[in-house]
C-alpha cells in the first residue's frame, strides 16, 4: 500500500494526516530506459535491468548492464 498525503500543523499530535489518498500500488520497473520497463507499474521496486555490453574484456563494457545487447566491441 502506498499512501500520499497532505499534512498541516492544525492538530496537536506527533503526526496528523488531513487528507490521505490510497492508491493501488503496482510494483515494477518504472524507468522507460530499462530493458524490463513495466508501463503498468506505479511504484518502482528497484528491479530495473539495463541493456548494454556485458563482456568484461570489451572496450565498451558497461558495468551497469544486466542484459547484453550485442554492442560489444
């Protein structure tokens, strides 16, 4: 569950929520540049995978790539 809220200081308590909106959270990869982008996801769960050269000995090795895209030289 994800909670978004607007709060004010009109109440005397440790935490007060004046207006809360509950939404159905769909976890997944929300980065459109990622290999596994999920257009239905609205909560990034850290699962994004990026494509690039995964050959450690290639001149264009990409340490952030999780999927080889065939671009290694």
